[in-house]
């Protein structure tokens, strides 16, 4: 069985070897082995590990998320503690949660008002920054 390491640790080992081995080979006066080793480790192996990640043979696969991770972790106010996706606006996310029944009508209206107030303040700040003289 081939030993495996987590991706970040394997990259650390390869990064250390990319400088350590060529230094050792230079001390031992091994000539062409010095640049060949450096190129192999620093310019070939490190990028391959970074690009391939879990598909690289020596990288230990990341553990799968538990099945119950799909259920929202909500606090006493019904707020989802998980990180929120950034590809949708907060207003769209709130509407979707309301449509799924995760947020009551009162909570939806309260959060909607807060979002609209915050949006108004953000647009004023961005407008003020446009006219500031540097």
C-alpha cells in the first residue's frame, strides 16, 4: 500500500525537498543532478499536486461530509449558521428561504426591511466615495 498524506502536508514535504535535495546534491558536487532535482520538485511535482489535488496518487482523499450536513444548523431565531452562498444576493436568498417555509412571514418582512435599509446605506456610501478627492 502506498503511503498518502493530506494535500497541504504533501505540498510542504515536496516544497522542502525541492530546496533541500538540490542543496545536498550541490554540497556533494553532483553537478547536473542539482538543477534536475529542483526543476522536478518545484516546477513539476508542486504544480501537479496543486492542480490534481485528491486525484494525485500520494494525496489522501478528503473525508466526505456527513449525511446530516444537508440539514440546516439553525439557532433559536431560525437563522442558518452555515456559510451563505455568495453567488446570489441576500434578497434572493431570503426570498428562497421564505418560499421553502424556513422563514415565517413576520421574520421575512423584518429581514426584508433590514436588507432594504442596509442597501440604501451602502448605495449612499458608494456614491460618496465616487466624489471624494484623493
